[in-house]
C-alpha cells in the first residue's frame, strides 16, 4: 500500500469550504472507488474535497485519509490529508533557501502562486516568497509592481524588501479579478540589478460564492394539446458567474412544482434543461395553461450546491378535438308557398374549442331532403348559427311537408386525439311545413317547344301555350295574350292559347336563330294574376332555297388569266345543300366553259379570246337534290394583271386612244358647276333686296352699255345724253356681276369684269376702300346701268348692245 501525505492550511472555522483538488491520477490511475474515512469531508470524482459539516480548527491540526481502490486489480492506495490552522503556518526562513529555492543558474523563474477567493484572513496574509540566487553574493532588496500593487486595485499586495515575502492585504472577488500579473524586481542597495524582472502570475482560486440564476425569470412556451409523450416543449438555461468548466458551474435542473398538479405532465433533463411531456392526455379544455417552478443547482446537484429558481409558463394550443353539437335534436319550421329568399330557421351548435377559430366555426350541410334545391343553409359569421333559407319556391299543391337532415362540421379537420370527444359530424332533423297561398296561373314548363314546317301557309293552326290554375288544376277561365312575336307570324286565341299563322313561315328569316322562333305568351286569371311562358317554334327545313353564286359580277384579267373562281351558297340546311352542280346555258357554251372544283366552288373559263367588254353568262347551280335556278353572272373581260387595275368604265377594244373621264375630272366639273350656281344666287339675292348703284374711280375704263332694242350694233350715244340723279352709296355694297359674250372674274379685294368679244378685251374694276362718295353721272359701267334700268323697264331683254367709249 502506498501512502502520500498532503499538507493544507485552512481557516479556523469553515463550512462547505473548497480545498485544492487532489491529482488522483498520479496516485492511482485506474481507481474506481474514492472514499474518505472522515464523514466531515467528501471527495468528488475530479479530486475536489469539500467539507460537509461545520469544522472548527483551534490550535490542533485535523487529518483524514482518502482511500483509492481498484477492484479489478485488487490495488489500493491511501492519501493522508493534514489540515493546519492558518495561524500556525510556518514561516519559510531565508536559511532554507539552499534547500527550497536553490538555483543552479543565475536566473530566477516564476513560482506557482494562487490566492483563495473570499479568503477570511487574517490579513495581511502571506501568499508567496521570491528570492534571487544573487543574494549569495550581494545584499538584495526586493520590490514588486503591476495590477494590485501600483495599479488598480491599488495596495492589494506588498512585498517585504529584505525577505521577498509577498502579502495580500484583503479578500479578492474572482468574478472581478481572475488573476494578477505582477512583476518582481531584485536590486542591490546601490541600484544594481543582477536579475531580470520576474513575471509572477497570482491566480485567484474560485470559491462557489455565486448561485445559478435565470436571465428570464419567466419563460413562456406552448405545445399542442394531445401531443405525444416526449414532445419537446422548450429549454431553460441558467447562468453561474463562478469559474466555467468546474463543479461550481456544473448545473443540474429539476422541476420543484407544477401548477396545477393534477398529474405529472412535464419533465426536465437535468443537464440540458430541455422540458418534455410525460403524457399524451394534455387537454386544453380542462387546463389551458401550466406553470412550472424550475430549479438550477450547481456542484452537479450536490446537496451543498447553491440554487436558483425560475418560472416556466406552458400554454396548450387548441386542436380540433371537439366536434360541434346541435342544441336540439329536431326543429320545426313554417314557410308559405311561392316565397323565395326568405329565412325560415336558425340552428345553434355548441363547441368547446377556441371560439371564432377554424376549430369552432361551423359548416352546415343539408344531407337529405333537398334534392330539388329548394333550400340553402349558410353560417352566420357573427353568431356561428346555421341560417336555413328557401331559395326555390315550394308548391303547396305538390308537397305540404318536407323533412330535412342537416349535418355540421368544423372548418378545420377533426383530430382524433387521446382526448377527442364526439363524432366527426353531428346531425339533426328539420320538419318544414308548407302553408297554402291563393296563387295565380302557372306556366309550366316555362319554355315549351313545338315543331312546324318551313313555309307553313297563312291560316294554319298550331298548338299554342296552355297555362294551368293550380287551385282548380285546369286552364278554364284563363285568358291568353301574345307578348312577343318579332316577325308577326301568329295571332293567338285568347281563350285556348292556340296560334294561327298570319304570315307564311320562313326559316330563313333574320328572327330565326338555330331554326328556332320564339313567341312569348302571357296567361291571366279572373283577378288579374299572370304568368309568362315562351313557345319555341322549331322550324323543319324544306328545300325552298336554290343555291346561288355569291359574286354578282366578276373580272377576268386577260391575257394574264382566262378563268375566274366562283363560289355558291345555299341557305337551306346541309341535307338540302351541297355538293352543288354547275352548268352553263346553251347560249354561253360557245364562248365559255365551267369546271367544278369543290362541293361549293367552280371555275369559269374563256373558251376563246373575247374583246374587252362586259358579258352576261347564265349559270345554273343545283343542290344535291337537283333544286336549282338559272342566274346570269356579269363578267367583265379586262386588260389588266389583277382585277383592282381594271377601270370601272366599259373598256372596248384594245386602242390606247380611248377617251374617258377620270374621277378627278368629274369632281372638277361638279365643283365648277356648284361655284357658278353660288355666284348666280348671290346676284339674285342682292338684286331682290335693294337696288344698288356703285361708283367707280376716275381711272376706270369709260364705257356704257345701253339697250336699243335693235339687232344692229347699236347707236353711239354720248354719255351726256343719259343723266342719272346723283346718289350716295356705300362703296363696299355688293354688286351684280354678269357676263356678256365673255367671262366675269371676281377676285379678293376688288372685282374685275372682263369682256372678250371679237378679240377685244375690256376691264371694269370697282373701287376699293370704304366711305361715301358722290356719283359722277357721266361715267357708268354696264353693271350699274343694268341694275338701274332693269326694275324700270320690266326686265326687258337686251336685243341690241351699243358700247360707248369716251
């Protein structure tokens, strides 16, 4: 058996005090049993030793033994521990330096040093001694510097100058200062430094003085109700300010309390803090919130470890595990016949799931009794009630009572969990009683189809529309009226509703769509109640339409082509339509040929070259039953490349000297005629309104035209022979412009009158400007003379003319 002795110094009184860890691996690597022979001390797996009870040390020392056993190798070791009070700690004398700190070289090295956190003293407390080998030859003075000496925290350490003993003056908090890096100096009295400065690390040994704590005092999580066992709810994490990766920060989690504590529903992993479920019977309808008091304890959960607590709130999320249930097993409703879009009943349900959510909102369905679609049920979003309405009128004479089966489910899918209650769908019965109503005639069916042949003669009778009085079950006493007959084909018998044709029926009428012609009829009873029905006359086609060619006239561009494409149509049904046959009249065979290409098309060819002219070609087109009609086709043979190049006029022969008027020439003629008409109207209007005399400036041509009533050239008359009274006129009054054997031309700012006769050229120019002027009676133009004499001579025609020049 091997025995080791360790010497520790301890305070006089301590509880749960931590002693330096023992390196058990050096004692017995394979030890699987570690025991202490003293119950006041406990040894952990990492070699840490703790006092389990309050121990007092006076002047006596205390010893105990740690037993290490290897059961497989049957090997055992003992480690004896000796505790001495700190007051009896033996001072290390300088004389012992040869055996304690002897150096083989003239160098000094850092000495391991530690300081217990929260030490109780007494202070000052020696923690270390430094010495230099140079002290064998010199008188050495020691000094230190650095944090804890001449830096923050100040004056925590000091050193005796002569001995090199380092002392601590007060307790230290490791959470504030984990270590101190100080520098030791050795100098001679005259200031000589025989050694390099010595770095000295003073580590603060951790004391378990901080309890674990939760950063969030309340942690909130949620989990679905009816979830499986082992479902992760959440994870809590506590913090510990003590030294990491030691027993002081090794935490163990436990659940101290569950509220409500009906049954244990949750557990927590002791190391990770993960909270999981222990049951699959979590029911939100019984308890929707749980509260857990969670504890975190350091020292790996040892009884002497420090503790901290936190609160965890767990909310159960709703699942659709409760189906809606009707509050009544059956219902009775009343409705009057012939009423629609009315509410007749409201159905209520109960659901224990969260209100106003997909798990509680109801969907109602009519399962039975609504085969005709008379009813509709919807959900009132405000009350969650089922609203039953009539959307199609009921007939008391047909049915007086109806039985409906209505079911209800939730919007969300039903979940069959451990706490699921009820069936997936709940049903109820609704009895609907129909009340009688005095109603008018019924037009049933609203649309009635009858058949008639195309081309039915005038005066023919066809079966009309008949309504029924539901009270009597027949149509007696009803009067009929025609409301719509777009082509006025029929007249209606007011008593029987029978239709009689007043026109021959024509399937090709524009009012016939898809071989159908509609007639709207109204039936009225004695008190004026009416109903409306539609009679659809289905026309049976007869072969009364001969096929015809679509084109009325065609153009053959010769010599580029010698044929033209023809297309025929037939307005009868397909069974009376194509394929068509094409044939020429005997009179056209000499010059033309026709060739069928498809069922509806053919090509008309020139048999020989014809001159450019218009021709009429009779063509017979017949349908598949031989029904046809001879139709003349206008054909123009034109010299062109494409038909659009062929002029509209008749082109005869091939001479290039043909005279023809273009469209621009025709337009010019029309516009010229219109302009001339406007000029004449202007003269007539001016003459009819008043007689206008107009003066002319002195520089106009001096000439007068007078009436002599002879066919000769006229007489020369001096201007003095004719005198007119002086008159004041407006220079800008309108004037009459005429022509005599020449042309009259009117321009913008003045008027020119040009006369061309016998090669002579004379011009009359009116004065410009405005104002009043006196008229010189000695000089007048023909126009002035004419305007003055015509009213007085009774519009006598001019037979002879004399032109007097001054």
